[in-house]
C-alpha cells in the first residue's frame, strides 16, 4: 500500500494511526469482521464454510476477484488472540464433512488466518483475517453497551412492552425494596414466560448460557427450574456473584426508598457489562465490517414473539456497533476517535441465511423483503455517509438440490425425528412459498402456523464425495469477496 493511500486512510478516519503503522511494520492488512446473529441463525456454519472455501480455494467455483495463494492459521501463534480462545475450525469442519451440522456455540472464540491474496492484475497482498464467533444468546446483551444501569432499565421498559413484563413490574412494586430475592424470583418468572412465548433472546444472556444444553431446550418447567440455579448476572473468578434485575423508572425518583437496591444492582450491572459485554462489543465495534445473520424461515415458523424479539435485539446490536446518523459535532467526535484509536464499521451486510431451504428466485427475493421490513429501521439509523448497507440471501452450505423429476421443489437428506441416530434419508418435498410481507397480526400468524403455511424442512449438509470440504453455497462467494475487499 502506498504512503499516500495510507495517509488518506488516516486523515479520513477510515483507519487508525495505530493500524496503519502496525500494518506497515507487520506487512499485512488486518481485516476484522463482526459476525452477529441470534442463536441458530447460522454463524458457525457461515464461518466454517467461508474458511473452508478460502483454504481450498477454487477460483472458478468461488470467484473472489482474485485467488488465495496461501492460507495459514499457524502463522498466528498462541491458543488465544485478543484474549479470546481460537475457533475450533477443524472440529467444525469435521462435522460438515461427516454430513452433520456443527455443535451449538457455548463460548466466544476467534477465527484468525493469514492469507496471501492475488488480484486479477497479479498484485499480491498479505491479509490477516479475524472473525469472532459468539453464542447467539450474547446478542441480547448488546443493548447494555454504552448504557448506564438506569438507561438500560428504561430501554427494557420501552422495548419489553409485553404483559409478561407488566406482570414483572407489578410484582416488583408489590415486593418492595427491602429484599432482593423476590425481585430475582419475579424476573426469573418473566424470563421463563419469554421462553414459553418463543423469544430467542434473554438478557442477561449468562442466565441462558449458564444452564446446560438439555435444560436449555427442555420444557418450560425444566427451564424455569434450571434458571433458579444460575445467578441473574455472573459469578467472577473469586466466586463472587454480581447480579441485577431491571427496575421500573418510578423507583429512580428522588428520595425513593429503592436507593439502596439501585446502588447494588448498578454495581452488579456495571461489573457484568465490564466483564461480559464490553470486551466483545468493543472488539466488534472496532471491526470494519458487520455481517448480521438472520434466519427468516425459523422466524416465520416461530411466530410474532420471536420476530419482535429479533427486531428488538437486532436493532440494539446494530445500533450499538455502527456509527449512527447525528449532528456535525458527533460526527467530528467519531472522526477523531476513528483516527486515533479504532476503525469503525464501514459496511453492514444483513444476510438471510439458509436460503437453500426455499426454492425459486421469487422466494429468495421475498426473504430480502422480509429482512428489510424487520431490520430496515435499524439500517436507516446508521450513518450512511460512512457505512454502506446491503441485504442478501445466502446459503453457506447448501443441503438441498432442485428436484430432477420435473416437479417443483427440492430434495435433500431429511432426518427422521423418530430415529435421530439413523442416517437421514433422501427425500423430495415442496417447501412453502415465502410471503413478501410478515403476517399482519399475531392471530393471523398463529392460524398460519397451525395450518402448516410455513413449512421449510431443514435438511442435513449434502455434498458430493469430491466436494467434502467445499460445500455448495449460494452467495457465500459474493459475501466473501465483500469481506476481503478494501472499504474505500
Ligand atoms: N439448510 C441450511 N441450514 C443451515 C445453514 N446454516 C445453518 N443451518 C442450520 O442452522 C443451524 C444452526 O447453525 P449454526 O451455524 O450452528 O448457528 P449459530 O448462529 O452458530 O448458532 P449459536 O451457536 O447457537 O449462536 C444448523 O445446525 C443447521 O441446521 C445453511 O447454510 N443451510
Ligand atoms: Mg454457533
């Protein structure tokens, strides 16, 4: 990279002085990418398939506007990077190669690779790619980034305008400020109610991640009993519990008897944010690209509550990470901080995953329309003079093929719930069409679910023997090219 283009990058706030100097010394460009999305949105599969295609790059099948000359994970030594354990790439890839999906993520990790990329003119560039994989539950905590305890309480009250939250607030007022225990019990009841209603996100996320997998996917009663055993917060290395629950705005009034509890909860909240939320949120805010993954098909199948929760937490996460539209003064402040410390997110890609589970172009276009209706407001709040935005359907790993018998629809390996250990049999089916708009009311939605209107069977990964590590994909190549491109 020339001296002049580096200087331009620094002056425009595109890259911090430290990054430019660091790159000049180290001889490579660092690309930091934030991959976000709620649980089971497809982040780990996306990351694994992406790394696999870069590792065994075939420019004809996976055009990147160039080719990967070398792929090296060992060039970056150490079991951790930026304080995060390294992503278990081999393990995740072995799942795909066996025709299975990777296991659910329970802890944040980082995938870091060195690549030597050659563009079409033959110019070569060394790149260090860093991508973090989070358990999707963590997304529920991003609203805490940059918010004090009190403003988080306000946010909860505004965003969780549900009968369950109203019942929680009533229980808080009834219990009073003398004892915290009834408040924790009431908040756990609220979380259990959210779980029953199908909300994929629960905050603080440590509650959900703290219970084991079986209980996490178990019955509502098992879930309620399980969350009794974990703090509404976290336990630090010295065994000290830092817990908190949100309080209604009326508790914060001057001279209120809630003052003591507010102080205690604010301490727990601050420690939780500093220990659990901020390290990962700051890392992600310092990334230059954000890939926000969202699984429209599961949302259609789950109903209004899941969709509201996805919108609420998706907006909070995109808002917490991206520069927002604002006054000239705020823009100046951001420019200064960009020059001195961190790069900022310059591109947001909303990726509607599992697009191989629908068939026809129209259905895939409708996935984009649904995503725009769901997260368009969040994207419109982003400072578009600095950040580009795009919505794209994608299948990181195609598990289906078009039917070959002349009938409309798909075929693929579908597991039999009665025999979960048996090899999935190849089946043919016609998935439902994707609507161009979300159902208008929750009643309409429930009726549609009851009628089986949203039927998108989830198949297992399906490869030809020769493709084992290069799964068929849809638009992953376009996203990979965007991921590696310079944001000029
Ligand atoms: N058909 C199809 N299914 C996919 C694809 N990607 C993910 N899936 C399905 O979605 C499930 C979840 O994918 P993951 O990548 O584990 O999701 P995640 O976002 O990492 O989830 P957490 O680890 O819980 O945060 C998989 O087990 C698959 O069933 C895809 O490209 N095509
Ligand atoms: Mg995962």
